[in-house]
C-alpha cells in the first residue's frame, strides 16, 4: 500500500485529487482513497475486517499534510530504469521547450498537466528536447512512474527559476524604457513612456509576490 508522497505517482495523485473534488461523503471517500492507495477493488476494501480497515486508514494519514517542497533537485533522474537529464538552465532552453511549457501552463490548470509540463524539462539522456524520442511516451512514463514528491520538487525549482528570469527581464525592460523616455522629445511620448513604466512596476510587484 502507498503510504507516502515518495511512493505516490503523478497519475495516482491526480486520481486522488479528482476524488477529493467529487463531493463524496467521508466514509465513501475513505473507501475510495484506500482502494486507490492499496490497489484493491472497492468491494475488496468493504470486505476487510474492521481491524485491517482501520490499519489501512491510519496509513493514509500522510494525505492530511501537503507534500513538502524543495528547490534542490538532481541533474539527472532514473525513471522506470531509464535515465533522464533535467534541463536546469532556463536561458538554455529551446524556443520549442519554452512555448510548450507556456501552453501547458495556460489557464492555471498546471496540476492537471504536471507530467506534460515536466516533460518539457526532463529529457531522455543523450537527447535534445523532442529529438530522437517519443515525447508522448516520456509524458506517459512520468505520469505512471515519477513520484508526486519528485514532481513537485522539480516543478517548484522551475517555478522559482522562471520567476527570477521574469523579474530580471522586467528590470532590463524598465531600464530600456527609462532610457527611451529620457531621449523622447515630445510630451505625449514621455507621458506614454511613464504610463508603461508604471505598468512594468506593477508586473514586477506581482512577480515578487509570486503571482503569474
């Protein structure tokens, strides 16, 4: 039976999240959660003795806490006996990786597509992104075999990196706009530049606060 986030795969995690969102009453939900975590059918769970059932309930207690996050991740990882390289340097990502990452992140539905998002950064060793391997197969492997704890750590690492890159980019653009504003000769252009710089500062504040 799965008793920790280190043992819980991405797909199993998403299955649990769906159950939690479906509005079952407590006892029915408990049976369904145990079924997912143990691999038993629901009828088999219902046929357990009370002692065995209560023992399984205790093993689900890790779900009461959220997975912990760490921004420290390895350079490579072995998943289902296959070695993958983690592309940790965001400025070195290809345009295709960046676009795919943005597409999967749209609509604040990143949790649903966490395997797809991670497949943008977790690449089979010896390959470049999308070259010489099946991207859908890698996504499936991540969903079926990568633990949600490792997945969250990798996702958190890239979220932090992306925030930093976005902040640095906004600082640079702000500097460029100020230079352009000083060179502007007419009042209308200077006013427009000032408004744009105020908007940029608002964006920087959002990034600092972890929004977007």
